[in-house]
C-alpha cells in the first residue's frame, strides 16, 4: 500500500506545565445575635487533585492494508478532561469520514485497481507550549487517497485552561485583520527569504505572491514557559510553493506592534521577545 508517512513538525517551543486551582464556594456562617456577632471565617478553597494524563494513540489497520487510520495526542492534553473529550470527538469524526470514503471507493473503483481503494489518515498532536493558563498544540496530518503520493498538512488547537475551552489564536487579538496587519510585513519577508533559498533564484509564476498570514496554521509558542513570546506559521504544500518544495515554517517574535493588538483581557499572557 502506498501510504504517506507523517513529516515531523518543528515545534516553536516547549515549556513547563501548570494548571490553575479550582475553588469551592463559601460555607454558610452560623447566625449570632448582632451584639455578639463575630466575622465569619472564610474557608480556604478546596483544591482538587490534578488529573494524571497519559499519551493517547489510536491505530486501526496496518502496513499493507488498504485502510489505515492513526490519531494521537499527548499526556498534557489527556490530563485535561474536556480537552481529551474534544480530541476524542475529533478523532471519531474524521475516522468516520475517512472510512466512509474508503467504503465508497471499494464500491466505485474497478476491481483491478488496488491503489484506487487505498485510504490512510494519520494525525499526531504535539505540545507547542504548556503555560499556566494555556496549552498550545499543533498537529501534523498525513493522508493518502490513491494516486502517485499522499498529501499532508497541519492543524492547531489553543486551550484556555481558565475558561475550559478551545480558542482560535486570532480570538486573542482585536480582530483577524488586526493580527494580519501586525505581522504581515515580517511574515512575507521571512517567507520570501526562505523561498529564495530553496529556489536558488528560480522564479515560479504560480508561487511568487505572499498571502495573509492567517491562511497558514497559526500557533503560539513560548521560550520561558510562562508567556507567549513567539508566533509560528505552519504552511502546507501548494500554499507557499509546489509540492516538491515541501512544508514551509515561519517563526516571528512577539513585538510591541503585535502586543498592541492583543485584547486587554489576554495581554498578561504575552510578553515581547528578548
């Protein structure tokens, strides 16, 4: 079976992990006569023991089969119950879609066309940054659905530990347009520099223009384990260049210009890069 193997993602940064404590409500104070009343003592919030996590890996099929599916996520994500449930739901959804496509191919393809019925999907989530209030993840995705070669791409997930929900990176900024404006010049300069190095001066008519940074997969990274101080852009084939050029990756520092576009409620989670 001609199955595409995932390329490794170069993560922007790794960081130390942490989690906010959860609190319990105040106990009711016992009523006393007004003349003899004393202030009620507020109990300390109860702290739930942290959930231990372990890496999750789901595989179905094997090399040589016409069907292969693999989906995994790290222990840090498994340790957060609602995030673990979210990733499981995503796994179940994409598995159902890929398997349905495989079943349809077995019905529609000619009997002697083995490659036509081959299907594989592999997605591997990894930690980019684990901060006290945030868990930043990225995934590498490899697919094969017949033909000369497979394809691959990326995804990202930013988990807000305090709110207990996933957020898009651009949700942390004034707007998607404001984010693009803050990073576009530096993004395009870095991308074009990498293009020039790979192409050794050769011009490619279809892949010369820049594009909005948010057309790439955007991830937030950290060098200190406390704050976001860098931004990564994961660029799959056919966006910045042809398939033969492979993936592109651009990493930019958080600058004062970028920080100015962060919404006030999230500004404490960022710091300008040193």
